C-alpha cells in the first residue's frame, strides 16, 4: 500500500456507499424516462451513525498491469454490501429478498405477505 491511511478511508467510504446502495439509493423515473430524484434533497444517503463499524485487513498483491503495481481499493467495501444485507434479512426473516435497495416499508410488506401466505409463490429474479 502506498498510503495505508488513504486505503483505509477508501474501504470505509466504500462500505458507506454500499449501505446507501442497499438501503437508500433508489432512482425513480417518470413514464418519459426523466429522473425524478436527481438531487441530495430527495436522494437519501446514510449518516455516519447508520454505517457499521468496519475492521479491515489487507493482503497486498501488486498489479501486473502497470509499472508501479498499483490497484484501487474502495470497490472492495462497496460491492458485497447489498448481498450481505439481503442475506442477513433472509436469514432473520426466512423469506427471499429479490431486489435491492429495500426500504423499511418494503420489508414490512414482505413480512405482512409472509404472515398471510407462509409459502409464497416462487418468483424469478427482478
């Protein structure tokens, strides 16, 4: 790592971005394809208090694709978060999560549907 503090910041920022993507960042379009929530006034992002504590460890392997052997690091924190949160909900609730992001209202609706029909019809991926 050229600068370990920057790598730590990239990983922590990536996790925060992943939490936002899993729980908050829904892009809404009208019937003409116009984005309706294009500003931070209507596009939620997580507060620092909504991002879990992150412990990191690093395995340094140089890239063969450039002379300095450098790689990016932030993506490692972002990519798995939606899958981890969906898997945690599935484990806790016992029903599949078919799409992300998931809002509290959507989770409530899934729980309500599960209570009225304990064996829901299987759907394809959305």
